[in-house]
C-alpha cells in the first residue's frame, strides 16, 4: 500500500466496518466527504485503513445512524489502532546498537 502509513490490523478492521456501514446507509463516498468538509478521496483513504480523527469518526457514525452500543465498540477499535507500533529493532531489543555517523 502506498503512503507514509501502514494500517494496523485494527485499522483495517475498522476500515471494513466503516465501508460496510456507509454502504448500508446508502451514502456515497462523495456525500460523506462533503458532510465531513472533505472529499470522496478522504473517505476512500479512511476505508483503506487510514484512521479518521475522533471527531470525523463521530460524524461518520452519526451519518450512518450507528446505535450507541456499536459506536462504543468502534471507538474502542480506533483507540487500539492508534496505539504506537513497535519497530522490529525495538522488539528484538538485544544486540541492537545505535549507529554513529561521522560528519
């Protein structure tokens, strides 16, 4: 996937659910983008795994008429997806020495 970000598993799960909710509500990416003050491409990126900001998520869930109980679950999913991911070097921990570059 192109771009400076890579979606996490939680981010991809949220993206699939948001797309399904949008389709079930009968709204197009263009219409949702307009309502959020953005564009269809912004909604497309969100539905591909780019995480929405909390206020955007709330507006999307309201537009899709998602019940409060399901909104809570989706908000937990986005909270998990926002957690920083460790890099491979940090996971390995041992044997990783910082590289020093001479000027």
